[in-house]
C-alpha cells in the first residue's frame, strides 16, 4: 500500500489533473491511496470569502462566483461530455456554501472558516476522481471526514488517533484492496460530524496520518521541485537536491523554513519507519529525495 499526496500546485489546471492521471497510470501493482489538496490557490480565495462573509462585505457573492468559475472552467476543459454527473455533483457541493452565506454569520469564526474552506478539498477531489474514473474503473472517491477524527479545535483540529486508526483499519483498508482511493488532505470531522481543518498546508499531515494508520509501504509527496533542496531556490541561484535525508534532518529542515514538507508530517511516519519520498510531478521519472531512518536503511 502506497500513499501519494498532490498539493494545490499539481492540480491548478486541467493539464495538472491530466498529469496526475498519467502518474497514476504508471503506478503498477499494489494498493494506492491518493490524497489531494484544493486546486491552485483556492484555499486563499475561500479564506477571503470567509472573511468577506463574517465581516458582512458586499463582495462575498463576487468572490464565490470567482471560485465557482475557476472550477467550472477546469471541468469544461476536462470533460467534453457536459452531461457527466460531475457537473451536478459540483453544483450541489457549492450549494452548501450558498446556504451558509444566505444566513447571518452567528457561529464562531473558526467554525465558519472550516465549513467553507474545506469545500475546496471536497470539490478538487471530486473532480480528480471523476476524471480518473473516465480512464479506469477502479477509482473510488472517499470522504476523509469519515476517517480523520479530531476534537473541535476548529482551524487546528487535534487528531483523535485511536478513533482515526480504528476507522481507517476497519473501513478504508478493505476498500483499498480493490480500488484506487482518492481522498482529501487537510480536513477531518468532530464527534458531532462537523468539519474541521488541520491547519494551513495540512494535507501532508493527512497523508502521514493515513500512512501511519495503514502501515503504508511509503508516502510520496509530489511537488513542483525535484526533491528536498539544500537551499531555497527563491534566494539561491545554485541549489542541490538532497537524495537521502534522515527523519531527524527532515524535521529540522521543515522547522527551519524549508517549505517542502509540513513539519507535522514526519513524526507519525517516523514512528512507523515509513519512507517519505519528495518527488517532482513535472519530472515523475526522477527519484527525488527519500527520508527514512538512515541507521536502518543505509543506501
Ligand atoms: N489546501 C490547504 C492549504 O492550502 C491544505 C494544503 O494544501 O495542504 O493550506
């Protein structure tokens, strides 16, 4: 069982989604769980929408229209058949935001934030799963909120590991035997079934949670960089990719600002000694960086 995680940059347009499908088609053999973020910069846009709603700004509907337009443009490029059920599915998913912003904002802002911002992940995974489904018939969309259980600290949900692991083992592992599963990063739910989020950039962490609970063989984070670099290419002209990294160094790098891996990601997979690959979705044949326990896995 392997876990692939794709961030917003990898699904920012129709070509990005097509590229994911070719990476998936090259994946041979064992079980695969795909964790996907919201498309492009949609989380930022939904954050804007949330504050416009909470502050009673007039442009709330305008921002929402931009979010919808972005997704429908992408759908139109991916699906020549406009009767495909995905169009209605996405319309219906966005209705949840319509209902919410019709009412006065009375709930706590962080709660409202999670109910709105999480929709980015829901629509992106529905679109990718539907597209992959046109190419192969073993694709299954799964709602991560049925598996990732948190407390009700909205915007920074604290994972209930015991419940999460039990549900994943009971409900998700059997589905993975016969299906490639597509699910969301970043989101979970409370014991009352309200949506929570795990903190910005939290999809890497979701991939780590699923991997740890499924005892995955490896996790691959597909990025727009060749792997973990020894310096930030924004500031340095010459950078080098680090092919092997210990978990310890990966944590250090993440905490000291290398934005390649989310800091919370490493611990759960280190505990289970699961190798973490960072690879380029622009050059999927390149090996990228692998983080693992270098004591036990000398190259
Ligand atoms: N979509 C969320 C964000 O942009 C989570 C993620 O991409 O990891 O923060």
